[in-house]
C-alpha cells in the first residue's frame, strides 16, 4: 500500500535500528531476505555465551520492533508484527558461491530449524520462539514452554520456549508454568483443562494461554503439537 519511496524509507529505517541492536550483542548479520534478517552468533569470532547473547538480543529486538510498528501504524503505515526464531546447533560456516561472487554464511539443518522456529510464531500468536537447545544453555534467563513441537519437515519433536521479558507479571509466569506442568504430566489431564480456563479468565490477552485453551476446548489435551505449515 506504500509508494516505492515510502517503502524503501520505512524498510531502511527498520533494518537500520534492528541491525544496530544485533551489532550491540556482537551478532554477525548474515543477510537480508526481503524484510527479514538472518544473523548468527559464535562465528567468525567465538562467543562462549552465544545462546544467551542471542536471547537478550531477541528481547531487545522485540521491544524495538513493537515500538517501531506502533509508531508507523499511527502514521497510517500498515506494517505488522516482527517474529523472531532462535536455534543453537552446529552449522557449516564459510564463504560460499561462485568464482564471481561469494557470501559468508551458515548452511545446514541448524539454519533450517531456526527458520522454522521463526515461522511457527504466527501459529502460536507469539513473537519470539527459541528451541530447547538454546534454552538449556541459558540457565540465568527465564522462559515459558510453548510445547513439544514437531516442526514442518521433521520427524521428532523440538521443545519450544518463549523468553520472559521484564514486564510480564509474575502471577502469569507462575500460573502458566503450573498449568503447563499439568498438561505435560499426562495426556487428557482434566486438571490441565481447568487450569488453562482459570488462567484465560485472569489473563485473556495472553497468546500462549489462548493457544492451549483452544486446543483443550477441542479435546486436544497434550503438549505435543504437529505442524503442517512452516
């Protein structure tokens, strides 16, 4: 809906602010894919705390992107929500391409999983998702479990989590943790249904609570989610 000039100005402003945050945490900006950014940590310079850097970077990016979206929407520039996916694993890092053009990038299943993790935010209503492989390397940070997710193209489930921001109420974090524990304790647990219904009444705008409430209302009382889409 924008002119080409307005589109380029808006996109460049958005990417400029986002890249400044990534560079603050010493991430490597791999490439731009339309309005998306692919970045990597721990390469080419080793960073022992790279999973934690990625999570903290994502939280700051999220705050920036939401503020940017709200400000531009107020100017009748219809941009949507930024979604972030984080995964930790081994990848092939180096210069790839042809004799005439080379790119420094990362290749492998780790990159594909990160992309899938970003995409499923739309399904859950969340803005940041991180895999269990990242979360278990960040013991000083707090997360809410999303579920045991079988990502598109995968055969086994991946534990997905949302990092907790400073402005989330403690009652929400504790209540959700207790309800999710009931859900994961065993399939078809009626106590989990009651717990999520009570949480939804107290926190009606929380996307993860609404996601699980819709599932239990349909009789799907399990933490396992099989994705049909990316």
